[in-house]
């Protein structure tokens, strides 16, 4: 493993801080959760390949130590709403530059505060084709407070995959099975619930259904949502039948059956979650972990563009079309640099 010279300095929350576990039941059920054993090696391979192809990335992004917040060594955050600015400036901006070095026709942008979807951040990935309108995929990114010193627990010791969420908690460092269930249940619902309406004329189908990001800034996890196509087809047929039945018998029971069928169709068959990528890691930089996740989306968009919706260029360039609902909560202005597309259609 190559060693990087600039790990990020961790944020310091209140002593009793802990991730806010959404109290409401998810809108769609959380499927079985598994530990993604391949993510660490794949992210490291992506980092090594990117640095080899573009050696200047190391000097530009990682080897010049210039503290971002001079005179604020503690980097204190009072609540999870203050994390986004740090994440945008120190993790996303680097990931943005990395993606720019890997893809000629992809741009990424961080959009803070998505009031209808409820995700803290949307990472907008755009494929700029030579002909026709650009294509878009919106990746959900949920921010949580890191654990304060008084709340930190050692993750459970468990080496048996059959133990389910206890095993996932041990492998991912999420501390407890309850945390795994609550945080991934919320993330899964944000990413896969097609009933959610989005602001500015956006379609819920623009949300990327295959992956999402969970971060405390100090740690970052990549979640992949996998669906069996045959199972999806069966569940879509059941939903169609329930809708037809509801049209003939407009009862509360029929409406509930439609909602249950829709939730079953939307839910993934399995959630795979990565290890925790730590902000102070000197080997695999957390920004490369984020860039690795975005690279998977970008690569699929360039290989299978027909899977992704076209959107008007004017919509992408008009910030009014996506509400910055969290603007009043921001610690400071978040950078939202959007690259101009380079020439070429491939990544």
C-alpha cells in the first residue's frame, strides 16, 4: 500500500454525541444486510491506479499540509448539521478532482439539503454526451454525527457471518446491530423509495438505486443495493395486479395492499456495506473511497447510458431547481464546484 502524507484531521463532537437514529419506521423494509468484503481492495486498487495515471494528484491534493482551519485545532462540531461543510471542502472537493482526472465526459456536483428526499446531500453525477441532452444520476449521501468520547463503544467481536447484523457491526465498526439497522434502513429508504417526490421538476427515478454514501466525516461507508431482476419482475407483476384490484374495490385494505406491493418492488434484495473508511487513514485516503464509489456510477453511466434519464441542460445549470433547504444551518458556505465537461464521450 502506498502511503499518503496528508490524512484529514478528525472532527470533535460533543462528549455525549452519537448518530441520530431515525425514530420513524422506514418507508420500505430493510432487506438482509451483508458485509462487502471486496470494497476495501477495490478502493485501494482504484487509488493506486489513479495516482499512477495522474501522479500530480498526489502533490496537488495530498502532500502539501496546509491546515484548513488555522487556530481551530479542535475542529469542534456541535451537531451533525455542521459536518456538511467540512465534508464538502475536504472530502468531496478532492473526490471531484479525482473523478475529473479519470473521466472526460463526467461532472459531479454536491447539492446540500434535499427537503423532499430528506437526504442531507445529493451527489449529482452528469454524463455529457456529444449528441443529445446530458444524463444524470443522483447519489444519496447521509451525514451522521460521530460518536463523542463518552459514547464510544468497542464494536462487537464476531467472526460468524451467520450472526447477521452483529457480524456486520463488527466488520464495519458501526458499534451496534441497532446502529446498522437504523442507519442503513434510513439510507436504503432514501435511495430506493420511488414514491418520494423531488423538488424542481426532478423525477424520483433520477436517484441512483444501486448505491449510497453514509458519512460522519470521521468515517465513511459505501452501501450497495442489489436486486435480482427476476424477483423485480415478479414483484412488479404483483403490484400491477394489486393496482387493478384497487381500481375495482377502493377500500383501505386494497390501498394498503398496493403500498405493500410497491414497497416490496422497490426494496433491494440485499444491502452490502463496506468497511469504515477513516478520515485519518494514511494509506487509503477517504476522498479516494468516495471517488471510488462515484467512479463506479460514472463508469456504468458511460458503459450503459440508456439506463440513465436525459435531463435538460438548463435544469442542471439552474440552482433554483434544487432547493438548498439546509442553507441556514450551514457552518459556512459549501463549495459546489461543477467541472466543465472535457471533450470525448468515454470515461
